[in-house]
């Protein structure tokens, strides 16, 4: 979708990236950047209508994919020099019909995840739904009932896996990761 290169001594610059679609349709952005001769970094995030990201970069690429059923949406990106604090989100969606009688769904937290929140299309099932935070050895280090999640969500910390413990039933769910970029 977009590639930008910093001009100068190769040390990088702060870049503000505005992302949107003219149609106001949701899409997913994948940002790839490197800065100051360092390693390449990647972040995936949702663009519900529009969002802003700030990274220190010498090279920046933005890729997009459609999250709606509409065709022909156009993801847009604009880059400006500058620095600002930003928070964004990335969502994992699912349907309990994929699970037989409830069950577990394991999700690897995306880079830059700070908090995670579970949402269900049937809120009456939240008391019997859980988020478990597992370390790299698959040891549960935290467990939150769906109706007992702290605001703005459970702190991800060093969790290697976020496990959803879902009840039986037919409903849609989404796991929302709040990113700090």
C-alpha cells in the first residue's frame, strides 16, 4: 500500500502515520518499519474508521486487508514528521459454532499488546467465560472471569498465550488487544 524512506543520516525520524478508509469501512493494517539500523519491527492493528500510529523509523511500509464484506474499499495512509502518544487495537474474532460444546481457544498476543479484553455477543455468558494468561511454560499466571475483567482489560504482561475458556452455546466472540505503540 505504501512505502516511505527517511531522508538523512539513517538515524530515523519520528513518524506519525494516519490510517483511514474513505468509505469508513474497517480494515486491518500491518506496519513494518526499521529505525536507526536496528531490527525490523512489525505491528498489526485494526483501523475501525481511522487511527493514528507513531513510530521511530528510517523505513516504513503499510499493508492492508479488508475486514468488511464490502468490496472495493480503499485503505489510506498519510505520513508526517512528528511524535505523539498513540494507542491502538487488534482484534481476534471467532464463533462458538467452531467449538463443540464450548472449549478453549489459544491466541498468541500480538507485539505491543498491553491489555486484552473479551467480548461476547451474548453478555449473559460472560460469568462462565474466562481469559487465562499463560507463560512460556503453559503455566496459568492469571485468570479473569468475563464479567470480572478490569478496565481497560487484563494486563498482558509477559503472557505467551491468552487462552479463552468458552461456555457451550452459539455466539460470536472477539478478543480485543490494546496496543501501546
